[in-house]
């Protein structure tokens, strides 16, 4: 991680966070790189361009690549970005473009984006509802959807919990119509994105599904800053230990507890040991190769 990237901060109006759009991972990273150059407290017009050097965002675009390949990726990403739309309503009947002009400054090795009149107020002169985070927290994400889900969580960070309707989330991520089975959507989008978030960002997050009848209709995310996560997780471990030793649990509850102990053991090996976990659960995890 270079020093320049560590200093860059992304600020977006919540109207953008809540909207739906589809971008490739490279396009998203280029867009965030330029947004991070905007002073969100100042007022700008569409004549103001925002420039970032290609070497400033090399960690955002790709890893282990030649300089020529890096520049090629940026050029292709910029060309596609110029044709992308931002949906302002769920039906997709009200759309605006992200940018109206793009410049590749070859001599300086930089790129400049000019945002449209409709988008710019969502990025500058912000005083009310907006979401802010360091660019470095999303720079290593591998999934194209991880950045969007991370933003949706950061937006509600004070609450530490957010429930989103599955169909609405699919539209926000630009995948409505792609995953007809919710189980595929959860496996390929939700779990993959949370794996990125937990490994690379400043958050720890988990999710559960809520059903209407037999159908999964909502996904509930629970999340917090990693320093707080360790304290809360260890407290939960102790509570679960007490639960398994003092009362009988159903088969389903027991299976859930086994999974929690396995995940906690992986993350907090020193705190979760054979002395404070029921012996039968330790044996099960050992037999599964997870202890």
C-alpha cells in the first residue's frame, strides 16, 4: 500500500449509495480514485475536472502487472465509464450519466474525469447525508460487488445492523435478473463480498437471512469496526459456552453453535481453547479438521 493511497478519502452523498448501477471492478476503482480527490465541503461546477495520477491508483487497478498493462486497463476502464448510467429509481426509468467528459493526460501519466451536473452535487458541497471512508479499505477487494456492499454497511455503521430486501439489493448491485435462485445470489455475491470485507477492510461483518413463508426475502447484515468486533465476539463465545454447558439445545441450535465455535477458533485461537469449550464440541471440530 503506497502512502498516497492511504491518504485518499471517498465521500459520497447517500443518494448515490442508495441508487443502483453496474460497473466493472476497474471502472469502480477509477471512479473512486477521482472522487477521493474531491473536497466534499467545497462547491464545484461541471467545468471542474478531478485528476489522479495513474501511479497513485495502481494498487486499485490491478496487482503484479507491467506499466503498459496498467495504463491499458485504465484506458479501457475510462472508455467504458463514459457509457455508464446511474439509476435514480427502482424501475430504471430515471437515469443520469456519471461523467460527460474524460481526459487521459499521457504526458503527465494521469486521468481527469468531469462529472455531470446531476452527479456533482452528490459529491461536493455535502453538509447533510453522506458516507465517508478511506479508499485503502476497499483497494484490495476482489469481487466487483464488495465495494457496493461495503458502502451500504458503512452508511449504517452507527447502527451496526442493516436489513435489505433481496430484490432491492440485487437492483442496487445491478444484478437483478441474473441470479434467479437466491441461494446462488447469497453464495456468489453476499458470501464472496463479506469475505473481501472481513479480510481487507476495517470492518467485520456477518449476515443472516429472513424469510416470508418459505422464501428468503431479506438479508440482515451485522457489522462493526474490527477493534470492537473482537470484544463483542469473545463476549458471545463466553455466552455460548455457558449456554451449551447449562442447558439443552436443539440439533439446529447445536449445529449453529459448532459453526460459531469453529469460526471463533480460527479468528481467536488464543482465547478459544480446549479449557473453555465443551469437550464434545472440541471432538467434533477435531474430527472435521477445524480445530
